[in-house]
C-alpha cells in the first residue's frame, strides 16, 4: 500500500481509495492485487469505513478480492458495504459473491441481495445476471434462460448473458 498524490501514475490493476481525512484532499491509497494476501480483510474494512469512499470503490475492492480468489474476503467487504448504505451495484455484487461459495445458505443470501437490488432498480443488469446464475446453479434452466434473455432484451449484448 502506498499513499500518493493525485499526480502519481496509477496502475490500471490497482485499487485507488481517496483519503478523506486531513487537509490535503488529493491524497489516495493505492493497493495492488499482490498486496491483498498480506493485508488482512479487517484492515481493508477499517480503511474503507474510515475513508468512506464511493460505493464504486467498495465494489472494486470486492471485485479485486474475488479476482484474487479470496471469495470469503470479497463477500465480507461487499456485505460491509451493504451495511453502510443500500446501493444497487453493491447489493447485486454481494449476491454474485454469495454464489461463489456454493452452498444452500449462500444461495439463499444471494437471492435476498438480488431482491433488495431489484427493489432499487428493476432493470439493473447485474441483478438479472445474478438471478440467472442463481437459477443455473440450482439447475432451474428455464428460469435461468428467462433471466439471461431478459438481460439481453433490456440491456443489449451483455457477455455473460450471451
């Protein structure tokens, strides 16, 4: 982790967390994927809670953990983001993260997150995709097909739906 100013070059694969405290508003924390295994999820959660970045940063943090195959850590980050404030992207992402841990309780939790996300935005593509993935995982193929086709109809060519 490095604290840098806004003029420093950013790596596309890194996570940028703006630092909100202090007088210098141009500072940010840059975290690289390889640093995640050395950073306890509790530390990352504390940073996110202290700095209160946008929901996109919370979602990007969860995604980075997921890409590094840290499924439970990703879920912890996204669940904490849901606790902070309801946001359709974070709710849908949390539902998808629940699906990465394939058991009955996580499928139930995923369904709840998709329902909450749909109550905020009925046609958010990640919600429809998540519901399709949930039905595919439970071998309800006709329902999965419905959600994937609805995604394509409402949102255009979304690669996972194809």
